[in-house]
C-alpha cells in the first residue's frame, strides 16, 4: 500500500484516475489537504477547504466484472458508518451511500469505475467533514462535520488510518463474496417508512433495502426496487 499526499489537487479522484492510467498497483491511495474541484455525485461539487477535512481516494483493482462492482458502494457506506459509530457518533446511512449525522451530511462517497484495461479499477473517493465548521450558505441545513456535532476537534490522522484499514478489508471481502454487505447496511438504515421523491419527481414511501442493495419503494403503482440513482427526503432535501 502506498499513500500519495498532496497539498492541493483538483480532485483526489482525478489524481487517482491519472495514476491508474500510469499503471499504479491496486491499494494505492491519494490524500489531499484541499481540492479545488472536489466532485460529488450527480455532477455536484464537494466543498473541500484546506486542512480541516479528509479527502481520500483508494485505487482498487479487481478481477470482478464491471457489473458486479456496483454493490461496492454499499459496503463503503457501511465501513464509514461503523467507523463513526465506534468513535461515538450516531450516524445513519441514506441510500445509496450518504452518511448523515443529526440528519445532515457528514460524509459522501463517489465510486468511479475505470474499464479501459483487462480488469476494472474502482476509484473509491471519500470526503469526510472532520474539523471544518464554516460551510457556505448553500450548504446550510445540508452539511455538518464531526466538530460541529461533537463540539470538539478530531484527529484526522487516526481517522485516516482506521479508514484505510477498514476499507482495505471491506473491498477484499467484497471481491471474495461479490454481494453487498446488506446486513451491515440495514443496521444503519433509518429511511424505513419515510416519504421520498424519486428522480422523476414521483413520491414514494421507503419499504426497505433489497438483498442486492437496491432501495425498495412503494408508489401508487406498486412496489419496486431502485438499483441506482438517488432519492430526496420530502421537505428536507433540495
Ligand atoms: C457525494 O456525496 O456526492 C460524494 C462526495 C465525494 C467527495 C469525495 S472527496 C474525495 C474524492 N474526490 C472527489 O472529487 N470526490 C470524492
């Protein structure tokens, strides 16, 4: 395992992608103190000021076929939820893989697949708001940090070491098992019965997590399982 540290990058996922093209081995990790163009899911940006938070990307080389990699993101969410629970935080997972603390987002996961070699490479990008306390106005009521929730600073290096250890184990376990850790996920899942808006604006009620990691929702037309995408909480999410 090699860790490459940078003061500033556009995005640790972009840096990781460049490294994949250069042929670095699996287990290579990119960590930056700040990002100038941190990326979130669905084309959003990820607020990435200097020093306060963790911005990290893991390069995971796997022999699984690309379709089987989709569930990995569920396991990454479980790793973060369990890590933060052990540190005393009462976190929940919002499907597919947002980590919420007091209903606000404390960590996000952006898994990207590179498929131009003989085997796929999964770049697992994680942003964890640790000691940042000032968020831009547009993140009011959306984002939080460990500091904001606990009113005390946390040691980023320790969190980093624990995360690297747990994530390495979880990704190797996923490769061996090829099914997501749904049991672990359900322990941190509290969306049951909640009203959500689906991507097309349709409203639905959450019924649970399917064994394959999808979200089961009930709409006026009946129940169905969403395999990808996101849902918004009615009245809270923008
Ligand atoms: C999301 O919740 O929308 C995903 C956010 C992922 C942010 C992390 S920060 C490290 C890595 N580099 C990026 O540009 N994005 C991910």
